[in-house]
C-alpha cells in the first residue's frame, strides 16, 4: 500500500518535472528516471518479464541514447536547445496538470490493482519447461513474445541511425576526454578486457537458465568498449567499415532471418527451433546492442583500433 | 562442526561490516579528499575480503568460493586504480587552482 | 500463405533496412527496392483473402494469446496498411530524387524509411497492447531519425521536443497497459476486451492510454510539437509524418475506445473526445490562417484535419466509422501530395515564405496545380475522397441531430478554404518581376509528378469509395446503429 | 608473434578457461573454450610487450606480505576514523621509484594505496618520481619495503629486503 | 448501339471540354496554335454532341449515364428537356465565347491557364445542366466555383484578388448551406432523381417543417450564384475579370447555374404544388421581385459600364426566379425562356463592353460619347442588346416579359405586372442614356487607350458579337418556330403543368 502511494507520487512528480523542467537537459534526466520508476511499477504488478523488457528498451537504452545524443548535440553546438519560451511553458503547464491528474488517479487505483492470478504468467509457467529454458525472462524475450524483442532490437538500430543522422560526420573530430597517461590504465585494460569478454559470454549463455541474457551481456560489452575508447585504445573513425555496419545490424538481421527461415521450412513465423537458436539470436543481439552503445559513446560513425 | 562454521562465517561477515562502517565513518570525518581515499580503499578492501570469505564459508562450495575470490580481486583492482586516478585528479585540480595540494585540496 | 504474406509486410522492410545499411553503393538501391516492392503484392493477396475470410489472424511464433502475440488483419487495418504502402512507395519515389541511395544522405535516409514502413505495418497488424507499444516506439524513433536527416537546426530542435513528448506519451500508454495487464492477465487487446471491467481501474487504464496516444497523435491541446516538426522536416518526411505517423496513434485510440471498451457506454468520454476534435479543427485552421510559411500552413492544417478523426467518438456508428476512416485515407493522400508540392516549391525556389512566392505558378505550374488539387480533397469539395468522407460525416451528424458537429464540420471546411485560397492567391499573383524560368531536370519533373499522382489519388478516392467502405464495414465492432 | 607472446596468450587462455569453469562449471566447457579464445584474442590484440615475468614460486610470499600489510592498513585507518581526536597528519612526500616501467611499477602504484598510511597520488611523466600521500608518520619505510618486495617478486633482486 | 450511345453520350458531352482543358494545360503557354485549335475543335465537337443528344431527346429517348459512388449515392448524368435547354445554350455560347476570347486575349499573358480553366468551367456548367440528381448537381456546382476562381483572379492584381475573395466567400459560404440542405433531403428521401413535379410529394405532414428549412437552405445555396438579394454582392465585384469571363459568368455559367438550380428546386425537387402547399412561393416571389427592382435601381448609379451591366444582371436573372415563383404554366415559360434570352442578350452586351475596353480603353459611361461612329457594328449590337433588355420587341427580352406578365395575371398575382413595369422603366432609364451617348453625342478628341488592332482580332471580337446579336434577335423573331427556345420551353412546361 505504502509502496503504491510512493510509486504514484513519484510518477506524478517526475512527469511534472519532465514536462516543466526548466532545461531540456533536466527534462531528459527526469524522463529517464520516470522510465525507471515505471519499471518498478511493472515489477510491482507482478510481471517481471515485461519489466525487464521495458527497462531494457523504454527507459534504459532509449534514455541513454537520448542522453548521449543530447550531450553530443550540445558539444557540436549546432543546436543549443534553448529553454522553452514562456508560451511553451504555459502549454507544458497545461499538459503537466493534465498528466498529474491522470497519474494521481492511477495511484489511487493502483491500490486495488493487485490481482494475484495473472493469466499470461500462469500459461507461461506451464509452457516454459517445453522450451528447455529455465529463465522465464529469456523465454518471454526470445521464444514466446520474440516479436517484441525483434522490434526492440530494431528500435535500437533506428535510434542509432537517428542519432547518427543528427550528429553527422563532423562529430568524429570532436576531442574525447584525453586518455590519462598513467601507467595503471594499460594493465587495467589488458586485464579487464578479456575477462569482461568471457563474463559477457557467460551472461549470454546463462540467460537461458538464470538471470542474464543479451541485454545484460551487451551492457557489459558496451562498458568494455567505453573503457577502450576512454583509454585511447580504440578511437573514433570518420567512416564505418563494413564490419562495423554488419555488427550494427546483425542482431536484427539474424533474428529476422531465423524467423523467416522457420517460415520456409513450414513452422510458424518466428518459431524458435531450439536452444541453439536462442543462443544464436542472443549473441547477435549482444553484438549489435553493445556496438551501438559504444559507437554512440564515441560519437563517430566508425571505430579504429590503435596499438600503443 | 557446521554450527561452528556458520558462527565463524557470521563473525567474518560482522568484521566485514565493521570495516565498511569504519570506511564510511572515515569518509565522513577525514578532513580532505586524499585522506578520505585512504579510508575508502583500505577499509573497504578488507571489508569486502571478510564478507567474501564469510559468504564462501556459508556457501560451502569451491566454485562459489573461487567466484567470490575472483570478485574480490576485481574489486581490489578497480578500487586501487580508481583511488589513484581520483587522487591524481584532485591533486592536479588543486595545482591548477594554485592551492596547496598537500594540505587541503577542497 | 497468410502467415508468409503478413511476415512479408513486416519483416521484409526490416531486413531490407539492415541490408541497406551494410551493402555498398549502388547495391543499396537494390535493397530499397527489395524492401518496398513486394509489399503491394503481399497486401493485394491478403486483401483478396480478407474479402473471403473477413478476418485474418496469425499467432506469431505459434503461441496464441495470452502467452504470445497475435497478428490480426481486419478491414480497418487493411485500409491503413494500403495507405502506408502507397505512401511508402510514392513518397519514397519522391525521396529517391533527394536522397539517392548510393549517396551519403541516402545511406542515412533509406534504412530509416524502410524501418518506418515495416514498423507501421507491424503496428497495424498487432493485436497486442505491449507489442503495440514497441511498434509505436519504433515508428516514433524512425520518424525522428528521418526528421533530422538533413541536420537543419530547426528540425533538430523540433525533433528533440517531439522525441521527449512522444516518449512521455509512450510511457503514459505503457502505464495504462500495465493496469490492463494487472486486471486481466493478458495483453491481447481482444482477450482483454472481454475481461476488463468498466470500473475505476478500467477507466483509469483507458484514460491513461488515451492521453498517451493523444500526445503522439497531436490532438489539441497536445499538438504543440507537431507544427514545428512537420513544418521543418524534409519534404518526403513531412509527408509521411502527416499522412501516417500521427494517424496510427489516432487509429490506436479508436481501437481502445471501440474495441477494448466498445460496450462500456461512456457518453461523456466520447463527447469529450469529440470536443477535443472540434477544438482542434477550429484552432488548427485559425493558426494555419496566420502562418507565413507554406509548410507551416500545411502542418497546421494537419492539426485541424486530425480533429475530424476524433468526431468518430460522438458520432459513433457504422457510417461515422466509415466516414472518419475514409477521411483518414484521403487526407493521408492529399496531405502527402501537399507536403511534397510544398517541398518542391521550397527546394526549387529556395523559400516557402508566402511573401516570396508571388507568381510561383508560372515557374512551377505543376506543383501549384497539385497544391490546388490536393486542396480540393482537404476542403471536402467534390469530387474527392475528402468529399465522400465529409458527406458521410454530415449525414450521420444530421441523422443524430448533432448540430454542433454539423457546424464544426462545416466551419472547418470554410476555414480550410480560407487558408488554402490564401496560399493559392499568392501563388497566382503577378510577381513584381518575373525571373527566368529555371530549367527543370528529369528528377524535378519526377518529384512534381509524384506529388500530382498523390493528389489525383485523393481525387480518385472520391469516385470509387464503395469497395473501401465495404471493407471497412466488415471491421466495425459495435453493430449497425449507435 | 613470437613464441613468448604466444606462450603468454596461452597462459591467458588457460586462466580464462579457469574463470569460465568457476562461473559455469564443467557442463559447458566447449562454450567456455570459445569464450576464452575470444577473450584471449582480445588480449593479443591489446597486449603490450613487457619484459618482466614474475617468479611464480615467490608469489605466496608476496601475497602473504600483501594480506598482512593491508589488514594492518585497514585496522590502522579504522582506528584513526573512530578515534575521537582524529589523529591524522596529512603529508605529501615524493618518493623515487627504482622499479622499471610496466607491471612492476604498476603493482607498486596500486598496492601502495592499500598499505598502512600511504596512498599513491601521482606519478610523474617519466615514471621516476611517485607522489605519496600519507596520513601517518614515516611512510618512507613502507614504500621502500614494498619496492623491495616487488623487485624480489619479479626477480630483479635476490632478497626481499630493501 | 443506341443503348451504348444513350449511356455514354452524357458523359462524353461533359468530358469533351474537360479533356480540352487538360490538353490546353499540357500544351502550355508557348504553343498557341495547338492550343487554339484544340479549344475550337473541342467546342465544335461539343456543339455536335449536344446536337445529337438534342435529337435523341426530341425522339423521346433519355440519355442517361449512371455510376454508383455508394449504394444510394449515384453520380447520374441525364438529359431531359430542361437539361437540353441549358446544355444547348452553354455549348453554343462556349463556341462563340472561345472565338471572342482568343481575339480578346491576343496580347495577354497566361493564356494557357485562362483557356484551360475556361474549358473546365464549361465542363462544370455542362455537368450542372445534365445532373440527374442533387448530388451530381452539387459536385458540378462546386467544380464551377473552383474553376471560375482562377478566371476571376486572372489579372493578378489587387482588385482581382479582392473580387475573387468576395466571390469565394459568397459561393463557398453558400455551398455550406447547400450541402446541409442536400444531405438533409437525402436523409428524408434517399437519393432520388430530378423528376417533373418533384419527388417530395409523398412525404407526410410531419416533415413539412423540415422541408421548409431545407427549402431555404437550398435557396440560399443557389441564390448566391443567382445573385438573389441580399446574396448578390460578389457579382459586381467580380467584374474585375477579363470581359470574356464576365460574359461567361453572367450569361452562361455561374449566374445561370444558380438560376437553373432554383428552377430544378421548385419544379423538379419540390414541385410547384408542394411549394405552394408549404407557403413558400410567395416569399420567393417577393424576394425575386425585390431583387429585380433593387438591381435596376443600383444599376442607375453606376458610372462604370461593366458595373452597370452587372447590376443589370442582378435584376434580370431574377426574372427566372420570378417566373418559377409565380407558378402556373405561362409564367414558368416566361421564366425558363429568359434563361436563354437573358443569356444571349447579356453576353452580347458584355462582348460589346469588352470591345470598347479592349480596342479603345473605354470603361466609363461618360467615355462612350460618339463611339457609334468609331465602332458602328459593335455599337449596333450594343444597342440591340440594350433594347432587348428593356423589353422592346422583336428582341428576345420582349417574349420573356410578355409571358411573365401574362402568367402573373393568369394566377391572379396582378401586382407582379407593376414590378415588371417598374423594371422596364428602370431598364430604360439606365440603358437609354447610353444609347444616346453612343449615337448622338459628339466624340471626344482621343480615346483613352486606343490600340492598333489586327484584322484577326477585330474579326474575332466583332464577329462573335454579331453572332450572338443575331441569335438574340432571331429567337425573338422566330419565337413561334418549333425549334425556338420558346417552343422548347413550352414543351417542358407541359410536363410540369399537365
């Protein structure tokens, strides 16, 4: 009960902030937080599977992408998003009042919202063993509702192209934070990189039975990539080579092709033939999402390795 | 035997918690950034070690124990490197602003 | 075969988008063609099938609801898929002139274009509330990407504003979906429809989702982001934004109110939505009347025309449904034509400031003609698709004695006449000095002809409404009379 | 790629396989092998030539030294933190580094921070002068001891005494 | 074969000018010969087609083209006797006006645009003539509005835009009323065809209230184009258009479309009997009478030739309304035949005014002094037209007025004679001074803007004018001939008042 009220209040405040927040930047931050809180609301409703999906796409990745894009835009300085004009804020105020009312209403309603027996969840628990998967989240993401996931990967791709379109080629010339010249970093990178790789693959593999999966693995890979960029081991390049581009689309492409391939052999569209296909798809997704995040961080169309 | 082990594990966890507390207290009480880093790195290192050891004992499985060891090593590595980087940064910032770096880089 | 055709509608453009990103140079044209050209074939086959079956459903991945996602093609979605395909192809043809696939800006443009049309089809097919959310996200992000593809500062500013509001709208929608799921244990729209109760919670869910969608649909007073975005986007993008992207959000509101909550009997809510539509019509038209740029006028016209779609709620009934759906269709065609023509003016004359366009009809008669023709449909004058829609709308409004709605529809038409003839008058005015005619290349002619083709399609819609309306009637969920 | 670096890559590969075994057990050895190969090739791609090799038999001694010293350091700092009078005397001292660049020097810089009373604050650009921040008296000895221990570990000197 | 012909002929009649219009647009500005031949060929073809159709109708056939937009919503073109009256008038006058306009615009610019829309405008007029039901009528009625707008703004200056704006405000505003009225009627009866005597008779008493409202909605809708008071204000302002446009607007297309709509409304939708039952005839009659007098009075005060003609139109077109509102066969004949007669006379007058303005720059009445010596043929035509307007036999106008008066007496509304009398006096008052100036006053030393016209121009302009004058006199002289408009109209009216 208390948590319900808190959640509802939090949503109200955040929605308000996101709308009337003085600067665009604060708006974005609030937006991301709003998404996170909403994720909590999902979890509270007893549907962790969807909460995960939402966390991954709605707030997490998308929010991060916006954040990075905004940050880059400011640096390019082609667009300095001004604070909204008074007229705009008045309008925003109207919207915010509306939003507040609605979200407040749902807060009241959510108190009585908890019905224990969720049908979809029950059916899923009955069906999951047939798939050979132990992790319901992976079951939902890759097997039962894989259309959602396929489209989510496409969302990431679209977001990336959109950000690329907004940033343009020149952004590759922007200085990144200079790599610190301390001797500690090299061993750090050399130690962490292989280890991170192994752990990411482990997360991917474990996703079929335990918490984990492509989204987490790609987050780890992205962290690795960011580390490499920050330490100057990998630098932005003005153009993407075909390998980079292939990496970006491989998640979507493999997913689609597996789905269509099933159609060709007479199975339902996007039916998953076995655990190996789950791994294949997740691996491809991991590469695409991780690469997308790194490229966005580097703010360049491509990457080039530097030996030092 | 099992009781003894559990008690020992609990003790380790308590010790770990104590060091974490100490680190946090130091973080609050110490006068400047560099001094605070002392508290964080040293105390938390041992705090984590204790807790990992305690957990490993409780799990009673070699694989888990090794995993915890791995975690500790990684954390150790990360802690030292980041402590060095932070110290360096605050030192250089202080130099840039002309203050006495050793005394109070606020 | 059904599953194959549906899969083609969604996955082929997505795969083509991937290929367009990877393939080098000229091969990209091939990817683009491969992504778009099969769509009308698949849809033609599906339409035939739909005529026989009345409804096509496919459980994606072989899992039926509530566990899996179900695709569901009925008359309404079929009509919208057709519109989407026509827009994707014809406007795409226009875009091909400005964004050659083997050049850099085409490299940015086409993957997004393909993703957008695939996502739009996925949205129109989906019968799953959460899947709808994902498709809506994809549509929005792809649209925003297209919006900034030229990297013009105003477009970028508009895009950021649009992005934030659209994502906020998504989250509201999602909140509502969460409530529905909590109540019913299913995300399938049609399963939930039988279970969801019209109690406080059900109403809250409905309202939340509606508000979220209204933001995306830019229905007054949540339209603030639209004019800047549509007015500053590149021409083909404005066309697809106005013709499809905002429409699908309204389409979803229809789905929610008539399918999910079809038997709830909430007249106050219906009237409320209708009033919003009415205000949109009046406000959008008045704003269009005072704008100084052609594209902004057209953009505000979209704000106004979207209002007509909301009149379905107060006029609730089969004929009103046919009327508003038909309006959606013909407005899509006409507005796309208008934006393309305006874009042609802008690219070839370098400006779309009304004051600088005197005598443009001498230099670009075809585009001015297109503007005028498309205007006929927007005004709802015969013979055009807009006229059929307006006729049917007025017919049900009169039959119900809804004088307010009659008045709104008529006033909207008059105001539209005012703002459109304001533009045409300037275009036909004698210029102070008539510069030499620019030599128009083949590509220029193609772009003009595409715009003209769309305008003619909007007019042609006035001659053959019967099959479309019949198809739509099969989708109507609530029975004959209100 | 010479034999030596190949050997190093092999060692890394084995270590990574071990890590995988720790993570996922024996069931998925094949996947683990693949992962380890990918990880090791990343290592090869990133690796820096380094001429110093630790003497593996001298490692336990160093570990012991390290554990004892870091416990001392933790207790020391805990004592200071809880002491009402807050007995710390911040000071910055420069300390010459005799260890060669690369792993030995890196180890020095990171481990100093865990010893009682010392924190590595900065290393100048040619790596010869280390700034150490101290909160207790006489940090000099500690640093010198550590240097000797590391040098011994890498076989640079024969005895672990300064 | 005949069936096929009967089905497609109405569409062909309508489309021939539309195709010509498209062809002209495509031919463009820089191929005048192609453009003109296209235009003339189409105009001739149309006359021939309308002639064939007329023969068919006379033989008792009903050419009908039908296309169902929706169940209950038919697009229907049908040639009945009344349609033929209007169709023949439009076809003939289009041919004549085309010749005139080619000569008139010899030196102008944007001719492709002009002739293109001119053709489309004729398409719309023809569609109105042939419309078999209200929906079809509305479609072409709106098309007419849209296609005349570019003609009114043709000059592209400030005044033409003001005039065009006024035109649009009136016509589009009216179309709103028209649309509501039409849809309302469709609600009441479904989409029914025009039929002599109307099709609303079977509706019960409980619908009478609705029927009255709908009647006035439709009267407003048609009245604007027919320039019924107080909806006439656009007409004088639209005078800024080039002379052939004014001629077409006044004599054939726009104004007549409105009047034709009123005739359809009273005779073919409601039926005069129902109009009488509903008590709507007298108000309409009063409105028409007032407009007649009002228009004439205002015409008196105009100093601009075209403006004076415009107000004259306001007055004269209401004769048609007057005729159908009086009721009874004789008045109806007078009204309907005036549709043709006024068209012929007014187009002559506008042609003349155009010649004066084009060749000599004469636009004001006081510039007309002695123009008869400079342009005798044109002046003669002008005089004949003016006299016809006044109602002097044997010119066509006399026939109309005679029937109107006789009809009024026949139904016992003798006071209408007074209106006609007043109108005639006023007509005389504003036309006779012009005739005096033309023939009797001394010419000024120089004309305002005389041009050196080529022979072709003069031939085209004056030839067309002479032709219309001839026809105007002819239809008066040979009113008794079985092919004359009067006989035709008499045939129509016997259907209405059997």
